[in-house]
C-alpha cells in the first residue's frame, strides 16, 4: 500500500514534482460553469441565487437568513461536552491570534512632518462553510475568530442546508461561539458570487474565506480582485521527520490522520532509522483496519504516501524545505534544535505529543495553512488576513521646501513633468 | 475638458461604477498569447526566453546578466545631483519601512507548552522593471527596499534593454542604491515566466513584484499560485477633498500629476466651495499648456476627471470611502481631523504641502498602492509583502493529557476518526 523507499536521495525531486502536480489539475468545464453562475448572480441577484439553489440543493429554503434565536436554539441541541470542547478550542484560538494583532503607528519629526500606517479590520467578511459530510465546526472557529480579532465589522457566513433542508447544529454552535454576525443557508459557487457582488438578501463583502468543493474554490479564484480571498488551496499534506527515539505507533496514526482527509492528500515519513520505518509501516497496517475512513486512507497512501529511509537528518530537512509541506511534524529527542533549520512549512509540530490533529482543532494556531508547496511564499491564515493598511503623510511647508529640489529632479528624470509641476507650484 | 458637477450626490454612484469598469477590460487575445509564452518558457527555459527576446525586443543580448561592475559603471554615468536625490529618497523609504518590520514571537506556558509564529523573509524575489519611456527608478526603490528589510536573501531584477540594447543607467543606479542582488536584461511575459519557473540563466523566485504592460500583468496573474505576486493593479487614481482654504493652483497641479500617468488614470476634486471649484478648473486650463504630457492629461481628464461641488465635507468623505481611491489628498484647514473618517484609501496626503508626488518619490511610504477601489481590502506594498510566516506548536505529555478528551470529541463530531485515533494512541 504505502511505498517504502530505502534511499531518500534517489526519489526526492521526482516525488516532490509528482506531489506538486496534484494541485495543477484544472477543469475547463467547471471553470465555464462557474463563470456562468457568477455572471447570472451578478446580473440577477437573489433571483439567480435562488434558481441555482433549487437546481443544486433540490429546494428553495423558506428564507435564506437564519435568525439569531434560531441559531441559538440549534446550538442548544448539541451535546454539552461538545459545546464545552468547542469553547475551550475557541479560547485557545483566540489567545494565540490576539498575539498577532498589529497596531496603527505614526512617526512625528521635529520639522512637523507626521507619517504613519493605519491598520483597520475589513468592513465585511464572508465565510464559506461546506455542508453535508464535510461540515467542519473547527473551520468556522479558525476562519471567524481571527476576523473578529482584526476588528471586522460584520462576519457573514454562508453554508448549504443539510439533506433535511436545515442548518447543521454543530456549525451553528461554532458560528455562535466564534462571533459570526449573520448566517445564510445557501452554498455553492452561487453563494460565493452573492457575497462578492451583494444581492437583495446577501450583503456584499470585502473578502471571502473558507474551504469548499471545486465549484466554490473556482468561484473564489475567478472573483479574486473583485474581492480578496484567503488563498488558492490545493490538496493537503503532512511530512514527518522522525529520529530513532520516535514512537512508530504515533507516527502511523499521524500519517493516517492526514491521509483520511482526501484521496489526494499526501503523508510522508522521513527517518534515518530502518527500524522506525519498518515498525511504522507495520503499525499502519494494524491501525488502518479500525478506522472508518480506511478506503480513503488506503487510496491516499497508495498514491501519495511514502515511508522514506533517508541518510541523515540533514537530508530530511533539505527534503522538507524543498517540499514546503502544509504540516511538518518533528518527532525527535530534542525537536527544538530543528526549528531554525526549517525554511518552508505552514505549521511545525514539535515532539512526540504535538500531533497534527492538536493543531487542527485545539492548540491555537490556525489550521488554514498554505498547501502544495506554497509555504515557500504564502502564510497561515491570521489576523493580518483580515486587515487593511493605509499610509498617511503630512508635510509642513518647511519640510516641503527642504525636499522640493530632490523631488523635482527625480520626477524630471522619469519624464513626469506634471509631477514636477505639482512641486514647483508650491515653491 | 474636465467635467464640472454642481451637485455631488447626483453623480456619485454612477460615476464610481464607471470608474471601476476601467479595470475590468480583459483581453482574450493577450491571455492566450501569454499562456503560450508561459508554457514555452516552462518547457524550454532559456531557449524559449531568448527566442521571445529576439522576437519582441528585436535582438538577443550578448549575455543576459549585467555584472556588478557594469552596473556600477552605468550608475556612475548619472548626474551627481540625481544620485544624491535618489539616495535621499532611499533613506526616507528605508526609515519608513523599517518601522513595519514584524518579529517572530513565542509564548511559553507553565505546563511546558510552547507556541509561536516565525517570520522570515522570502528566499528569492523577482522585481520587474519596465524599460523604454516608462523606466522609473523610483519603482525600483519602492519594490526592492521593503524586500531587503524583510530579509529576502536574493533580489533578482529583470528589465528589458533600451533601444540601444543597453540597460538604463538611472535604473541601474536605483538597483545599486536599493540593494538589488542580480540584474538580467530581459523583459516581457517571457521574463516573468522565467522568474516563476527558473531557467538555466534566471533563478526561480518565490514572488514577483513590479509594474508592467498588459503582457507582464497578465503573466503575473496567470502565474499566481506558482509564485506569489504583489497585486493585480488597475489604472491609477487620485481623489482630492478640498475645503475653502485650499489653493486652486495646487489642486489643479495635483490633479494633473495623476492624469499624466495614463489615459485611463482618474483625477477627481470634491469641494463644497463653488469658488475653489471654478478657480481650479481655470488653473487646469492655464497650467496644462506648459506640461509636456498634455495630450495624455487632456484625454484622461476628459474621460475620468471631474470637479464636483458637493454639499459638505461629510458627502465628500462618503464618496471617498465608496470610491476607495489609491491616492486621497485632504487639503483642508485642519486635515488631521479627517483621518479617522477615512475607511478606504491606499495612501492619504494631508494638508496643502503634501502633494501626491511627494509620496510617489520621496516621503517614505510606498507608492505601490491598491487601485480601482481595491483599497477596500488590499494594502500598500510593505515589508509584510515579502515575509512568510509559519506557526509552531510544542505540547508536553501533560498538556496533551489535559486536552485529549476535547480533541477526540471535536474530531469525532466531524467524522474524522483517524484524527481522533492520532490522539487516542497517545493516551
């Protein structure tokens, strides 16, 4: 099932290339269908939105917006232990993200010049939350809490109705816990388009975040520029670097926790220890049988899984930096000493008791992370994802006098004489 | 030439809509041509790059890379006063952007948990610098200095050769001043593709920034995701809010300094004062005759310029927030009191001695700003544009024990049993 490789160096680059190709599958048919949906929602608003809802979800909801008291009533139906766990997770996420908050600043000079950078939350943000079997309350927390901390005025959530035509109670509980302001029971590319343009019912937002199927992802990509979006997410991956002190039982469990997401997910173990490699493979076979999503796990490990016995830890680190994985676990005797060597990774999990699901649900850092090698240049979702900055400049007449000759010279060197004129008229 | 409107409210929304349409012109032919260039450079590297260089620039350069000593020799040819002005501008830009630098941080808890956020500069950044009549040394400073401060290891500049086949000396001087590491004499979509994939000669980078023509902009957009890009820039604009204390001579000059960029640029004055409105229009006619780019200015003002007499300052501010202009000048007796009212603007210029060209060249804040209303959600180019963040989590066995039941509950609520298993094996 999972490939086992004895010499890491021999497979490195080709395997990485193969993994990166996962994200390059585009679908012309989907693109055309989504472009049409977007155009119709832009032109016809609610009318188009409801027509698509009927077509794709099978029915038109009585009303699109879920009232606050309805959200509360649905949340109250959840188990108290679940609500308690959700609240603890939200507290941790809030604590971590509060530390990311940047302040506006200004600098004043003795010649009267004042300059600075203002930082404010976006006015309105839309959060897409998938329905059905992929209804993830954790995703609501991870997307809404940083927006709230950033100072976003209004957080609007869209989510498709369940098979019974009703909202998912756990999702409603998460919306309440995270501070979502309004909830609409619509989904698909049509909901994304409605958020981007606004309709009679749905407010127009400045940024759309959150996971979704290929229609949702394609709609976000096509609307980038009309609104901001979080990122172009590809299939997910975990890379584990383990030394001889690691626990094969843990390693196998962690690889499979990633593999269960999706048949395109990738789970790779790199270890210099032959024993760890062999025992981990054995543990995978043993544990797999008890897991409900074993078919997905099997397919994912088959295509994009690997246990690689590498020469040494340096080789493993080089492989990690080349792959730039979304999740990187370092299961080693002294994991801290590796952190400075890691150039590219979305989130780094250090030691034997920091498995990836700890980060997915609970510890505090965001679980929306750059995938498919984009950790080279993209960053985890954060409070910074929900702010807008603007600079300001106040110059006095005196300061302008001191600067004017330089500015005129630079403007003229660029042939922009009206720029020079704007300084000259102030002489 | 420039439209004059007596009642601001009556034209507001339609005019804004018309302005925003400027950025929505896409060109299918350009898109197809660029897609082909990208595919060929990806497959054939230098061979394709040189073939396109020959086709579009008329000749193949003897060698693509400009050596350090050649850059210095070219820079030395510039006028000393120009070099001095460039250095002063660079000092101001550096001073402002140094204040944007974020630090990595960590949080340690008494139960042994350590979490934090690492911040590092991108490894390699590519800067596109146009050649010909649009060769702007100021653009080199504005793009390279924040990258340098962010800690980027290697800044690679590409710029097309001049008509004589040689690099532009002012551009080389700016590259030297700003700390650009390598310079290649290639341009167009093919140079952008070369930076994104790497070729035998050109290093592969993580992010591509800088202005360019429609081929360059389209290439950047198509390669977004393979690399990061700065922003999707549309035509530029200035909005000036002036009270009765403003100077019509200054206002006219500032409107035209924006209009000279491009026939699609937009320059708008909003003032409650009939006198200021009339005198500004008169000043535009008077000053225009002396400006070398008067044809561009005339066309730009014709289509996208306006002097609007509004009811009061509140109406002007509401218009500004709706338009979300790239540049906003506030020429008023006490400009500071407006700053808190401005929700959306790339850069705000306060008072009568802070004209927009001061920001374009000299004061320190970046001149790469969100255009066409995207200041609602995009921000000026900054040090943050050249960093990557990653989070890290270290949990102890004790901390994991305290968290495990909550995590298992959340994972099971989402149906992700392999996630729950990864916690359970650690019990």
